[in-house]
């Protein structure tokens, strides 16, 4: 009987520890209310945002005017002469700041990135990536994480790298300083609540970034990741029917033909928001690998052993990205651009406006993690569960 009891205690304790992680629980309305409404700019007067605003030293943030846009769309590009030089606006004149990430430094290294998810099609992509033994960076939208927290868990579990793609996917240069902070921090918060990870890399929606936006992101601890000129897959146009799968493949084939001439690696832009874009992701991956590119997440392509702001220890060993290091890459291979970004049309990045609005009920999954009470509470809860089991098994053995 004693042995039985001890076994019961062990079992009970184990179950109690596991339960909060394994129980399927839907996100309650109340929990959803902890975040801003989906796909909308957050209230910048909320106590939470006010707290975040204190993180910024505003005297360092360039006083640039907001650009004009129909939020959340990508801003319209004015005539080049009307763009302040000191704005260094990537979307509209291709200007790159010295700490922007546009390429992977190593030859043949392929920074694989998927934006705008997670979506109901993401698991299919994860399966493909697993088969290929490849990790990528997912630049997630906070509003989508609210809908698919489980998928975010799976992504981490599979070794992928998570970056931010804001809360509501608005063009950042068209927002106020306060809205920019809220867009980044709310997305950061939901990713943290779900995974415990504080993101460190972000991609501005549409690549829409200028020196005002950059400085705010920088002060929040972020590294800005764009993509390599000519390596936007344009997959986002397939659902719009402005491009066919065939054209996407043909364009990518052309880009691949330039690889032998490249000084370093590349970063591609793809999306995991739509069925159609996930449909082309597999073939594109195969094409690139066949040409000798080595796909990898952005942290690995940059040999960053700390892919998150709160990762004190490297999550996984980051093997050297490519066999042959390129000659110490000029940090920015791409010179200040011509008037028009050849590869980055203003709408280069799909806006998650109409996509797949979910019924509230369907949207309600939440990860156990996000539900999980914080440290002490969880321990107390687990202990309580263990006691309950012990009591129950004691009763049984009597
Ligand atoms: C804010 O930035 C300015 C300009 O760089 C600097 O002089 C000042 O000390 C900073 N303030 C704080 C509180 O860090
Ligand atoms: C998978 O990729 C990792 C890292 O690139 C490598 O170390 C490992 O050997 C690969 N495994 C297989 C089965 O190919
Ligand atoms: Zn996007």
C-alpha cells in the first residue's frame, strides 16, 4: 500500500505539472480582451501603452512627418524630390540604414522568411520544412497569433525562429510615434505571453521603414530585417490574381540564375497567410535547394546565438551557415538606391486586410501557455493538484 501511495504521489505530481501544458483550452473572451481588437491600431492612451512609451528616449527619434496612407495600406510614394533625404525611407527610395538586414552575409546562405501568419495553412508549411530539415524565420502578426497560438508553439517546437510583423500590419511610416510603439509592443506581448520569448527581430509590413520608425524599433531592442532586392517571391500577388504560380516560379528561377554572381547570400520574402502562397512555398524551397542555396532562419544566417531579447543561452547551437565564407562582406552590398525600388513595389507585402476573417468562436484557441498563470501561481496550482491526487489515491488505497 505504501508503494502504491508513493507511486500515486509521483504520478499525481507529474500529471499536475503536465496538465497546464496539455489541456486544450479556448481563449476566453476575457483573455482576448487583454489585447487590442484584431487588425486594428491599438488605443495609445491605454495604461499599458503609456507604460511602453516611457521606454523611448524621444530626443533621439528623428522628427520626420508621417507619410500619407490609407491605414493599414502601404503609404503612397511621393515624388523623390519630396522625400526628405534624412528619412532614409526604404519602401519609396530603397534607402538602407547601416543596421538594416537585407542579405545573409555568407555565400549560398538563404535567409528563409515567411510573413503575415500564422494561418490555418501554416501547419502544412511546417510539415514541408520538417521534411526538408529546414528552419525559417516567421515574422508573425500579433492579430494572427491571437487566432493561432497553437501554431506558434509548433513553430518553436520545430526549431523555427520567430520575429515580429506588428499587431495590425499597418504601414509604419504612416503612423504616429505612439502608434508605432503600440504596434510593436502589442505583438511582442502576445508572442511573449504565448511562448515566453521576447522577440528581437522584426520586419516592418511592406518593408515600410524610415529613420523615425527605425529608431523607435531600435530603442525597443529590435533589429530591422528587410529582404534582398529581386528576391521578393511576389507570392502575395497570387491570391490577388495579378500573377500566376508559373510566373512566380519563372521569376524565382531568374533570381536563382544570379546566385553565382552574388557576393553573399540572400533573404527571400514569402508568406504563410494564404493557401495559394503556401502552395508555392514547397516548390520554391526545392528549386532553391537544388541550385545549392542553403535555407536557414535569420538568426542562423547572421550567426546570432541569441535570437531573442531574453534568451541568455543559445536555444540551439548555430552551426556555421555556409561552407565557404564570403570575403568579409561590405556591410551593405546594396548602394543607396535609384529613385524607384526596382524590386519593392509599394504593395510588395500583402496586407492582411480581408484575409480569412475567422469567426470569433473559431478564433478562440489559445495556447495553454498564454493561459498559464505566471511562475508562482503555477507552482501553487500544481502543488494543489498534486495534493488532490494524493488525497484521492489515499482514499482509494484505504
Ligand atoms: C536621451 O538622449 C539624449 C540624446 O542622445 C541624451 O543626451 C540623454 O542623456 C538621453 N536621456 C536619457 C534619459 O537617457
Ligand atoms: C538537419 O540539419 C542540421 C542543421 O543544418 C544538420 O546538422 C543535420 O545533420 C540535418 N539532419 C539531417 C537528417 O539531414
Ligand atoms: Zn506582411
